[in-house]
């Protein structure tokens, strides 16, 4: 990878949630706001491994080992709650270990990629899903 490609990739991490590892047991998680030429990092709203909060922190490039991107998990429980307002109680089941919402005893399945199922009920769920995604993207 060329230096130019490397810098482009690094810049693509700006404003994303990252985890900066100082060693195997010590890290910071926060929003990457800046990267210097010497790979110093600025994180906003960071937390360390002990959950201590730092509004802003500068981490010297020579002090950390590596950085990973930490995506915020898709809020499946909140989506299940929204879908449950339309269907009668007991017909919407969030299966946490599979991260799937089962509706009408599995006739309709919802995961973070979309809705599987057919018929008017599935179309209704798809509309709720699409609106939900728009709502979380705009917030």
C-alpha cells in the first residue's frame, strides 16, 4: 500500500468511533477527530477500559499499537419495540442471541440487513424498517 493510499484510509476513519489499543489490556474508545503527520490521534468523548470518560484526549503516535473501527450496533431491540406497536402483543419476538426479530411465529424475519417474508404484513414491516433506518441515520 502506498503512503497516499494509507493516508486516504486513515482520513476515512475521521468522525468514526475507533478503539485505540495502548497494549493488550489498555485502550480508549472514542470518536476520531484528528490525525497528525506523526500519527498522533485526537479522540472526543472517549472512554478507557475502566469506563472512565475523557471529553478530549490526545494520544501520541508512538504510544499506541493499533486502531480498530468500532461500529455502533444496530438497535434491534428498539426496532422490535416499534414493530410491536403495530402487531398485537406476543407476535413480535426479538431473539437476542441471533440478533433477529421474528414476527408472526417466524413468518416474517427482520435483521439489520432487512425484512424477509411476503404478504401485506411483511410489506408493513418493511415500511417500518425503512422509516426506522432513516430515523437513526438522521439522529
